[in-house]
C-alpha cells in the first residue's frame, strides 16, 4: 500500500487546511483501478520531492463529507492545497511525467 498519510473527514482540517505545507490530496477509492494505478506514481513523486510537496490520501467512500465539500465526482482526483485553499486540480490517472508537468509550479 501507499506510503502517503491517510486523512479523514475528521483530520482533514488539521492535516491539510491548517498546514503550512503545499499538500496534494489524492481522492481515491479501493474499487477504482485508475486510482490504484496512480498511487505508486504519487508515492514516487512524494519521495523525490518531499521538501516541496506533501502527498496525502483520502478514501472518498470512507470520508464522504470532505469528498462532497470539494465536489469530487470523478476519481482519481488530486487537489493541491496551499494555505488552506485549492490552488490546482488534476482529474484522472496520468503517467509520472504528465503529473510532474502538472505539478511543476509546486515542485520547482
């Protein structure tokens, strides 16, 4: 399984919204094949860029309040948060190079 920290409805505010870090939240579900495909790629990005971005995971089936609040209707969905605000949204599984390109502003 992933090395990324799991967040929940209960911990989302403290772990993501109140954090000073740049955080990518991976909204996923156990039954989602593309979610499982992108998970190891996100782990690699997290390991290679740990000083720039933190990656956490939120299971949308187990945490419907946060998923609904951020209008997650398609997964995998990744949202980058800075200062408690969404600054970037990425929808769908992508190869590592494409994800790194999407996240270039936060990995530099």
